[in-house]
C-alpha cells in the first residue's frame, strides 16, 4: 500500500482502491452468491437481520463454510461496506468543496464591485486556505 503524507488524500485513495478478492474458492463462490442475490446492498449498511440473512443464504445455497471462511466472507462484506461509505463521503466533500471554492473565487474577483475592502479579501483567501488544508490534513 502506498503511503501518502496527507491523510485526506490517503482516505480518498483507499476508498477507490479495488478490494482484493479472497483466494479461497469457497469464499469466492459465497461472495458471488451474495452479489447475485442482491443481499449485500453495497452502500446501504448492514443490520443484524441482514447479516443473518446472508449467513442463511450461504448455508441454504449449499456452501459449507467453516468458521474461518465465514468470518472471511463477513470481513470482506464489511470492508466493502466501509469503502462504499467512504466513497459517498468523498463525493459529498468534493461537492461542498467545489461549491464553496466557486463562491469564494466569485467574491474575490468581484470584491471591488461589491464594495468589499482589502481586509475582507484576506478573509476570503483564508477560507481558501482552510479548504485546501482540509484536503491536505
């Protein structure tokens, strides 16, 4: 895994990095079964009932998994859910950043027409620094 100095960039990188598929054939088959059945609704969150439904589906489908394999399936699904959540967070952060940045630049370029003084312009550059710092923090 590549290490970035800035955690904001690292989180975004990890959210979009492809999750490695387990090597165990039975685990792969179980994950395919779950994906086909649409029970692992990537991005909607896992509830206790849904996890039990997944376990029941695997057992009813004829995949006899031992505890270690079942744990590997659950860990894969949970990691997949975490990454899906991080992707959603990334897109919301990006949208908010773009909206604020466009607004700030608009005010910076029009500040003389709006009657703002140089002191307010410094605050606007400070806000741009805060946004940049958020992504690089």
